[in-house]
């Protein structure tokens, strides 16, 4: 499930299941997990395994066909 914030970002419901220096592997629960670049997430540098409900830039979600 996703919810637009109105500020060019969308909140995605789910959980981060893996991280790297440049991206997080996000599991939305109802679809396959996918990698999201940290630079496209609000507070991307602080995200860790187990975090949930991330805010992602709309332009990236549209580019990836997820919005």
C-alpha cells in the first residue's frame, strides 16, 4: 500500500529486509521485494533492516513503474 504525501513523495508500507551502502531492499508484503536507492528516500542515510513505511521520491517510483 502507498500513500502520497503531497510533497513529491509517497509513503510505502512494508519493511526493509536488507541494506547496502547505497540502497535498501524493501518488501511491500503484497509484491516482490525491490531495491530502492537511499538517495531517493527521505532520511535514506538512516534507514536500517527492520524499518518500515519509507518515504520515496515520486519521480523515482514513476520511473520504475511503481506509482
